[in-house]
C-alpha cells in the first residue's frame, strides 16, 4: 500500500491519506499545502478531518477539491459526516465513495441553524492571455478587490497567512517560472469588508489561461443589501471584461459565513446574477454579439473592437437559474460545451443547475 511520510499524517488506507485537526479555521498553511501536494503526488486522495465547529478557508477548499480530496467532520458525540453532502459516515475513507444525501442519511448537524450569516457576491472568471504580447496577471483579482474594498489587495501569496504586499508583476513572474506547472495564488483585501480572491494560472496551446474566483461580503440587510449585491456582481464582470481576453464569467449571490470561510453545513443554492461572454467566447459560440443582445438582452462590454456581452440574470429574490437556462438554450449546444470545456471552473459553477451542462 502506497503511503506518504508527513508530520500531518494521522491515518492512511488503500488510496488515501488523512490528517485530523481541531483548529477553528482550517487553512492552506505551508504544512497543509505540503501534505496535499505529497499525498496527491503519491496518487493518494487526501482526507481532512475536523471538528463540527471548524470552518475551512476558500483557498484550502479549492485546492482540496482540485486534488480530489474530502473534508470529513468528526462530531463530539454522534460520529462522522461528509462536510460537502452531510451524509453520515462510518469511517473517514467512506467519504471517497459517492452516496447521494437523503432525509434518512444526512447528519442533523449538517442542517443546523447558523448563528450569523451574510450575503456574499461570488464570481468565477476565465481569462486568456496571449504570450506573444506582454502579460500581467492578477488583473481581475485586483479589479475585484478594488471594487469591493476601494483599494488594491493588501497581501498575496501561495499559502495562508498571506504575508507579501500585493505585486502583480511578482505574481506574473513567479507564475511564468512555474510553467508548465500550474500556479495557484491567493489575494486578500483590507478594510472592514471581507474580500478574497484566488488566481489559478495554467499554460495551454492558446496561451496562458487565468481563472479568478472572488468572494466578497455584502454590507447591509434586506433589500438594500440585495440591490447592492446585484449591482456589484454586474460591475465586477464589466470590469473583468477589460482584462486580457475574457472567455466566460459568472457571478452569484450566496449566503455564507461573515469571514467568507466554508462551513460544514448545508447552505442555500446560490442565485446567478450576471453572465459574461468575452470576445473569445463570442467567437467560439459563432454568434454576433449585437444580434444576440437584441435577442436575449444585455450590453456590450470591454473593447469596442472586440466586445464581449454582459447579461443580467436574476436578483437575490430569484429568477436567475431560469433566465440562465433561457439564455443558454439560444446557443448551439455543441459549441457551448466546447466553450465550457475551455473554462472548467465556470462549468463547475453551472453544474448545480438542472438542465445546464
């Protein structure tokens, strides 16, 4: 049986290696990053076991998902459950086997009420950069943090806590040095409003592909915060349309923890607020931007010479999934599938909607 020698290793079995922690915030620390890397390099799937009160940072959750790992919760008195689905488990390794949640197998702690929650704007944007031209990465992350905090990111890095002052040129150079390996970076904003972004960079036959994910807490309550989230979600994609060559982007309204960390509990399905199809996406879909806008609504954004399309979807009151399906149904399914294959992180966000593939 293959295994991995690491200080964080607490248990192992066929095809997996596990670590257990009781820390309130489970983060992508240097040690955790090293554990995930070595585990995945050995062809093993990592399992992180935490307490029922622990939360996981978005950067760690993203990396854990990328290496096909699982997060398991060990409760104080009532066994284990899968933090993603809530399904009860007899052992941590059972999380590696997919079991659909039902009313009979979901742990009651997974559906417990939360003391505090906040409205969030969550977005994913895929951008292409031609290597035949000067490239500066991190533009979407910088624009997003500036939108939500009024200033550029305060710190960035590959692991948490983030210690280096924000520097797009340094991020670009470090990503370039890692090619052909992918790079994964995290940036955070300062101030009173929680805002976080991750940047993933990979080399393809078309150039550098940059995937930016953003989470931002929305101030206020009720309809006021809902209106703010809707406006900011659309403005975020409009700003992203001016960076590089956008492929596709989508923004949502979501409910989560005030500090943006993931909780091991059920959460409402996010509501789509806006969709960006960049010039590369428009060409891949074989459509005329202005004619398509006349048909489905929206506005042109980005470069006047190579415009993209920004489509408003729903609001925090709902309607986004229906509108999104209506919009996508006007496109050639084969071409749409090819576009989404170019932006797998965006495709993953769309999979939660029935009928959108």
